[in-house]
């Protein structure tokens, strides 16, 4: 289990600076949460920010999902969670999910890289897109987010709670 905490304080490192890196994107508010579909558990692996999580290590990424399938194949949802600070306090602002299938035995894995990039971007723009992950995975994600920080869950938009079937 990771000790990673969502970074909820957003500081602008270029505040007042008019030089290099103006318009740079900050990933300080984004965390990658994996849902292990078979084990029905969620966990943070910050290595996913650069495709270096334990799930992603020691495999070759290919475009053919059929070639990855097999007895040792494990499906995951990588959920991009963006946090912000509102008037009441920090909250989960954007939550989007991408599919991946990993077969460590075959040393092969499948993901659509463009989907991962686009979903991270949408999370950062405060979209909630989780309707495609299945009811069981929604429950795992909702429980994880609530247990990670109950106040952040409380301050989150009803849209998120509705998509995860939680009130």
C-alpha cells in the first residue's frame, strides 16, 4: 500500500514570473489509482504518472489485446483522480478511467496510450467519466475515495457520487 497522499495545495511555481515555462501543465493535483478487477481492490501507484507503476513494469506494450489474453492476464482500470480546493475545502474534482490488460507471464500488456493521455486531460479538466468500468469496480473506487479522505469525498460534486451510485 502506498503512503501517497493527494496533493491538494496548488501553488503556482511561476507566480509573478514572466519567463520560461509559462503555460506549463502541472500534474501536482493528479494521482493514478489502479483498480485490480480480479481482486476488487484499489491502490495508488504514483509510478503510473510516467508509465512506471508495478503493474506496468517488465512488460512490452502492444496494440493486440488478443495476444495478451490468457490464464495469467489481469485486467485493471487506471483511474486518474484530480483534486482541487473549493470554498469548503479539498475535493475530488475529476475522475476518469482507462482500461489495461497485463500478462506478466507472457511479458505483454495492452492499453490504448491515446486513451490514457486523453482521460488524464479530461480528469484535469474536472470531468467525471467512469460509467464504463462496471458496477463492482465503481463500488471499489467509491469505497477507496471515501476511505482515503472522507472530507474530500463529502465536498465532491454530486455528479461523481451519482456516477459511482453512492449518495
